[in-house]
C-alpha cells in the first residue's frame, strides 16, 4: 500500500494538465468614447444614485436590494454554483467511506444433508468496512473541470451583479418617471383650474351679454382639454407606482415621494475608459468567465484520450458471530491499483473534444459581441444625454416665451385690443410646451441613469455581496 501511495504521488507530481491555458484574447476596441465629457468628475466606486439628492430614492433602492425577488433568485444561483464548484473539485482528494452489513441465510439441505449436518444452517455473517478510493489526476482532467466550475461560479456572481445593476437602474428610472408624471399632473391640474376660472367668468359675461357664445365655447374647449389629461396621467401614476412596488418586493400600492423632479440634481457624467468598462460591466465579466469555462472544458475533454489511474483500499472486520466481529482474527484488508484507458470508443472522445472546441468558439464570439454592444450602449447613452440637455434648454426657453405670450395676450384682450382667440391661441401653446418640458427633463434624468448602467455602474463595492468559497 505504501508503495502504491508513493507511486501515486510521483505520478501526480509529474503529471501535466492537458488542454490550452486561458489567455484573454486580443480585442480591437476604441481607445475612448467619442461623446464622453473629458472634464467630468470620475464617479466610480460610490453609490451613484445618491447624486440625485433625493433621500427617498436612496431608501427605495436600499429596500429593493433586500426585498426584490430576482435578487434573491440570483443570490441562490450563486450558492448553487458554489456547491457545484466544490463538487467538481472533490475528486482531487481521496474519497473515504464506510459500510456495515449483517445477514442471515438458510440454504436448502435437500441436496446435501450430510454436509449441512456439520455446518451451521442458517448461517450468519457480519461485516464492517472502511473504504478509500482516489483517482490520480495525472492529465489534469479534474483540475480542468474544477477550473470550469470556478469560472461558472464567477460568471454566476457576475450575473448577480448584472441583476443588481438592472434593479437599481430600474428603480431609479421608475422613480424618476413617477416624479415626472407627478409634475405633469400638477401642470394639468393648475391649467385646468385656471381654465375653469376663465370659463366661469365668461359664462357670467355671456349671461350679461358681454361676450358671445363662441367665446364661451372656446373657453370650455380649453377647460375640457386640460380636464381630459388628468385621468390619463392619474392612470399612469398608479401603474408606475404598482410597477415600482413589485421592484421593491412589495404588493402593489402607493409610493412615497421626496424631491420634486425640478429640484433633482443632474449628476456629472463620468469620464469612462475602455479598461474601466471592461473591468466593471457585469455582462462582459460574465461572458469572459463563460469563455474561461469553455476553454477549460477543452482540456477536460482531451484528457479522456489518456488512461485513468485509480487507487482503492479497504480495511475492516468480518465474522459469522457478532461477538467475534472486532477480534484480531476477524480483521481483513485489501488494496489495489487500476489503470483504464480507451482503445476504441466509436468517436465518442473525439466528438467530445470537437463539441468543447465549438462551445469555446461560440463563447469567444459571445465575449466579443458583449464588448461591442457595451461600447455601443455607452456611446448611445452619451449621445442621448447630450442631445436631451440641448433640448431641455430649448424647451425651457419655449415655456418662458409662451408664458409671456399668454400674459401679453390677456392684457391686450382685457384692454380690448385683441379678440379672445388670441388668448386661446397663446394658452393652447403654453400647456403642451409645459408638459413637453417636464417630459424632456424626465428623459434627461433617465438618460443619466442609462449612462451609469451602460458603464457598469460604480456602486458594487458598496453593496453586500453573497459569500463565495
């Protein structure tokens, strides 16, 4: 036994790992983002959502990170992958077991009555046994399988990071959308109240013959336009609240608000570099670990071309009498070494290698595609943020101009210089321009969330991370 163990250790030390070692493939990526803000502050490694300056948003995200069901599923997937990794590397160590049996058997005495006259019948047998086995990983098959399982574990952790990034972004976007709808609703209600007062005044004036029925009809048309917008906005508010509640892990219901959308701070856009992106995007991390696993599986498949060397041993006691089971005369032991290898498998091993190589090729293409898509996401998000900033400034100027138009039109109408149709025309332009300005600000704030999401965020170091072995 000692000689076999010594031989096993020599073989193990001299063994090699079959298959290619992983090396990150060369990639043709841009050196910088074309639309990045070179003077912006770097915001990595902080809770980026806090830059909006709304404590209620901070509380909602904290609640989502602990209550969301998808987060719990992703964390459970990490636990499963960790267990698979432990299972995959367990054959590297000797497998030790135990067993015990107790039997009693009576044989037929018809054919040999004289024999059983001097033998016990029925016959009892008792046995206790400790066993050990060890597959010597001479060609690195188990090590490659362990490498693949570890990469799958890291890929699952990256998937958890991706779920977290998506969740935080979705909560922030939904909350911003909710604040935007609240502001649109305030504009609609304020406009509706103003139009209701105008309608009341014109109905009184019509009753005293001071204005025509057409003027009253025009005022009523304005009022009904604003009135019709309110139920639609209320419906959108309630649906957004319900969607946000589900993200938080709650039953559908109302959501508390904090800072109005007009008072939310606009965070600085981080100046991103390709290395930062590759180091932080969860989907890229996941794709690369899938590539590592596929590379390791090639080695595991090729190792099947070579023989498998195993050691087995057993030590225990066996006796026909339970009282004699642990006596020295009942002791038994055995050990053996075995070598098995393929001669003809009908192409099974070769097909396994080809399958692993094809899977590696697919994983490499997926990794390259993930990187290309990541750069496109960042560029698109930066473009959207830049154009929406310009659009918001233009629409704010338009709202101011329309407000002045309405003020001057009312003054001229009250002075008898212009008909009411001029006031109507001015107010018809002001209401949609105010709504559009709120929508554009909402879209701008959402685009900032999209930038951080596309960059992979900078928040993961501040989050609690599921433990991994």
